[in-house]
C-alpha cells in the first residue's frame, strides 16, 4: 500500500511537472507574441505619427502660402501693378518664410513683373500648368514640380489669381517651395537607427532620401518597388510591411501629398527585423531557461519526492519576497502536487503578472508624459505642484525641486488678466475642462504665451483629487500672427493703418454708425520736389511728422491712415444728425486740419519746411455707398482741389460725380481701345518754302464705341495720367514706322520724313531706346526718315540722362524736333546741349503773330535764333496765305496747318499730296 502511494505520488509529481511546464511555455509563447505585437504596433504608431506630421507640415505650408498671397493681393503696389514696389514686398515676405525659392506675380499674359529674386531677363510662364490652373480658378492651385526660370532651383510652384471687382484677372501670384522642406521635416523626426525616409514621384523618381546606413541616395526606384508602394497606397494601406529598396523587410508608412497635382508620395520605413530581434532573442532565452528549470525539477522530483514540499516552500517564499521587492518578471515555478499549493502558486503568479502589466502600463504612461513636447503639470486640490515633466523644465527654466510643492503662480508676474484666472477656477470648481491662454514669465525674466488645457482628476468615489494641466508655448505663433497682421494692415514708415484697414473700418462705420461722418483724403502738393531738393530722408521725416500732426489734430478716436506715397486718409464720425450739421462740422474740421498742416515743419537742420496740402472730403451716413465709391469720391475732390492750384480743400458734390463717371467711362473705353488697337493714324502735311511736301506728322485719332470721334485733348491727358500713353505711344511708333517703310520702298515718296510725338513718360521709360531700336529693325526703315517730336516737359528733370538717351537714339540715325517751343520754360542753356534738328513754333504764336506785336516778336526771335543755332523751323497752325508769306519772308523753312492740309487718313493724304507734291501750295 505504501509502495502504491509512493508510486502514486511519483506519478502525480511527474504529472504536475508536465502540467506546470506546459502553461509556462505557453505563457512564454503568448508573452512573446504580445511583445512582438506591441513592438510592431509601436512601430505603426510611430510611423503614423510621422505621417500626421507630414500632413501638418503640408497644411502649414498651404496656410503660409495663403497668408502670403492674401498679403500681396491686398498690397497697394499690386493694385497698381508696380513691379518695383511689389518685388520689394515679395522679398520681405520671402525672408519670413522658410524653404521658399521665390515669391512674385505675373501679368495675365504670363510675363513676370514682380519677383523676390531680381529679374535678369524677361521671364514668361504662360506655358506652366500652375499658371493655366490659376487663370481659370479662384484659389490656390495644386503644386507643379518644375525647375524655376528665375531661381533655377527645383521646387513645387503654386499659383493664386488676383481679380478686380468685376472678376477680371488682374495678376497671378506665385510661390515656389523647395523640396528642402521635406528634408527639414525628416530632420525633426530624428529617425532612429535603421530607419529611412524618402520622397518620390509616381514615376519612381526619388526627390529626397534619408537613411543612417551611409547608402548612396537613389535617383530612381525600380519599377517593381514603385509598384509595390503605389499598390499599397491605392489599397488604403497607409502602414504596411514592404520589401525595402535594399531588399530588407520594413514597416512603411505611405502617404500621398495633397498639394501636388502629380502623384507625390512620402514613405517612412522602420526595420521590423531589428525591432523584434531582441524580443526573439529574449524568447529563446526564456524557453531555454524554462527548459532548464523543468529538467532540474524533474531530476529533483526523482530523488526528493518527499522533500518537495520544503523546497516548494523556500521557492514560494523567495518568489513572494521578489514580488514584494518589485521583481515582477520571475513567476513561481511549479513544485507542489497538491491542488491547494498549486492554487497558491497560481495566485502568486497571477498577482505578479497583473502587477507586471500594471507596471508596464505605468512605465509606458510615465514615459509618454515625461517625453511629451508639451509641458504637463499635476497639482493637488490646493494647487500645490506634485509633478512636472521635462518639457516644463525646459520651457520655464525652473528645476523640478524648485517648483514641487509650490503654486503655479510663481510663473505669473501680473501679465495675465485676472479675469482669466477667475474663469479658470469657475470651470474647475464645476468639474469642467478649461482652455485658455496665460502670459507667463520664465526664471530668466523672459515672457512667453502658453495655451493651457486644465482638467480635474476624479477618483472612484467621484471626488476631485488632483488637477492636470497640459501647456503649449505659442509665443512664436502669436508673434508671427502679429507680424502678418501688421504687414497686412499697417504702414511700415508711419505706423498708421494702410488702405486695407481704412476700408475695413470705413465699412464697419457704414454698417454700424447711426450718425453722419466724413472720409477725408490729404495729398502733399509737389512732394516729389521736396524729395528732389531736400532728399528722401527728409521726405520720410515729413511723412512721419505729418502723420503725428494729423493724429493730434483729429484726435485719438479718429482713424488716420496712409494710403500711398504722399497721401493720407482719415475717417471722422459723429459729425451731426442731419446733412447741414455734418457739412458745417466737416468744413470746420477740414479748415483746422489744413491750417495745422500749413504750419512749417522743423527737422533740426535750421531750415523750415513748408508742405502745402490738397484735401478732398466726402460725407456719408449709415447704409450709404460702399467704401470703394467713397474713396473714389474723396479722391476726385482732392484732385479737383489740386487742379485748382492746391493748398485748399473741397467737398465732393454731384458735379464732381458726373466728372468722375465720365472719366471712368473714358478710361475704360481707352483701355479697351488699347487692347483691341482701335485707333487710327491721321497725317498732316509739312510743306517747304517752295511748296513741296517734305513729310508729315502722324497724329493719333480715336472713335468711341458709338462711332463718335473723341478729341485727343480729352484722351491724351488721361492716357498720360494713367500710364496708358506708353502702350499707346508704342503702337503709334510701330504704325508710323510701317507707313514710313512703305514710303521708302516707293521712289516717289522715299525722301519724305515722318514726325511722331513722344510723351514724357514714354521717353523716360528705361527700355525706350531698346524699343525704338527693335521697331526700326523690325520695320526695316531707314532711320533718317523718322523724326521724334519731344516737348519741353519730356526733356526736363535729369538733363544729363536726357542728353545721354537722345545721343543713343541719334546714333541710330533718327532726328529730333522740339515741339511747342516757347510755350513752357524754354532754356537756351539746354537747347544748345541737346541734339535737336528742328524747332516747332507753337500755333498760338502763329495765330496771333499778325495782330499781336509780342507774338510777332517771338516768332521772329525764334527764327533768328534757330538760324544762328543751325536748326530748321517748322511753323504749326498756318491757316492763311498771309501767315505763310510772313513766315517765309522771315526765314521759316517748313509750314504745317489747315492751309496746307488737314490731318487725314493715309489714303486721303497720299491722294492729295503724293501724286501732285505741289498741290498743297495755295
């Protein structure tokens, strides 16, 4: 019986050992699977986090471009298509942006006129896909990967259309992002050992590659590799295990960039084998260890069956001591054959396993909190700090021991409004989560702005035990927002609001104001003369002083803004309840402002500076005209005051509105006519003393859409003012040269000359000489037959530059005539230095010379002087035989006027003068 019991105990021992070993090995295997799964899941999470960072970086780039485009679109220099000022703004904006190759703007025809990088040559981008997309769209286009024609760098270029109020395309803004933004993004990832990241196109071209193994970056992926990545992306597998470029298996995160119009893929790979290698090795070590323990247990069971209880007791006691000491990774071996003892073993092992899991979770949570980039603070219910992470130490400069046990108010130096703290405690007492901003102070005294989220921690009984705060330093974000706002809405020289902010406040006043107000524009008369005589530095000081004086005169509650180079604006509200009161108050305030600005300015150079101003005023009430119309009205009144001699102020009235409407209609018609070249050249004969036609003057004529002729006296000054005279003058020059070429190919007319009027603005264009040269070459004329007529206003200013430009043109072979001589401030000193061939006597002298002794004396003096200087003379406005006889008798070589022929189209002119050259002679 005793032997049977012995055998039974022996068998039971072997059975217990076998049963004990199986769960242990199974647990080791399950633990290995869990560890391996957790490691791979950790890789997936880390890769996913990097993909989120890619999208955040992509969204940040789009927001930065959108802000940049909005700033440029609202800028005054873009409204006027001023390439120089626009390029300056583009340069400043590009300095505030990272990884940007260029910023600029193009005209609707594709010509680049604005660029942060100086233009060396003319650049056209009308063949770019982003240009075509922007021209047909409303917002930012998707990016096009190209090599920039200005920066000569590869990048992704985006377009943004700018349209006027009628929806017509005015310009297209562009910016180009270098692929370097991906390199910086990868550097922020701090890729662990064995990881890689690369950017490639749908065609497999590798645009950027990062790895720590020293591998040479590939220029192009193999087609099968590209197909694997694209197939995973198309299948919605943003994270999947794929074979790498070098043949290794990696966990790859794959995402397609939304900002590119062509497929552009980011891949971030983590080595699976390296990650799980330690886990695999640990598993086999545990298997070997468990196998050894099982073998030793079996051997001990054979020799110590009855001593097993004592050994079990020692082992269990040691295991319990280990658990108490925190060594949770070693379970209790299976020694006892008794069910009760086995239950104890299982209980101890289960306790150790649960404690180990909780310890693992706690360590993971602790690591996440400690390594979080955001500051985390835990306090008790008395707001005493119990814990801070490493980010808090970095952000505040305080060590842990300096803040533990203290109240977070050590960061508060009174810069945060007390109402913020009241709102915070109101929310926390109500057990609600509070979100808000603090302006705190670091240990070194520097201030910073934090975005904080504070929440109560509640125990199982529902009692608040602690508060946890998560804080993010948003100082740089606030500074960037403030800078963008200031650049968009304030003038950098005077600190005043700009035109955009003035319009916003005017719109707000129109929508909310119940009383009447006025919009006032102030322009400095002859400001260019001040800059030329006193220097631009003095001009800037004047603008700053005038801004301060206007603010002082109008008061702090009125909006004063700078709208242009020497133009200011102001909004004044609450002038009265009816139109009569508002008018009286507006005129009184305008007179006070005018008197204040008339007081001389002193800048410490012992010379007083007087600045005359022209002021335009328009009144408004709630719900009246839009801000743009009010600005136009004030400008009309201001320019009417300037036209009347300046140094005065005028209030806009209905007559000015009619003038403004007519001017706007004329300008729109002129622009349409220039675009469609809806003009004609008329020719007026020039006849010599013998009655022979020696040439003609080309005169531009225009018929409106209604077929009625529009006087040059109406549209030429408007073209001068708006700058349209430049394209109009180029069309006149081109058309006249084409006609001159036809004359020079005909033996009967090849000796005729053709005079073309050149405006001052056209003449002073930087590329005028080159344009004339190109026109001569293109039409193939002999330049000796072309005569450019310049007025005195065209040659005034920089006389040396004028002389240089005239000699450059003279070297081409053409000739010059001084038009309207004697009607301006004629100077003999510059007349003898300028290479003129001919003087033209103005028709005002010709008309009165037989009846007015002064006009007669002037004509004779001009003729005598011209003979002495070796210059030919052409007399304009000859309408009678007596006038022509007088001019010829005093030495005039050529006459021009209605007596000899009116300006007519070329067909009528040639019929009248080329068949019978002397027919014009009366």
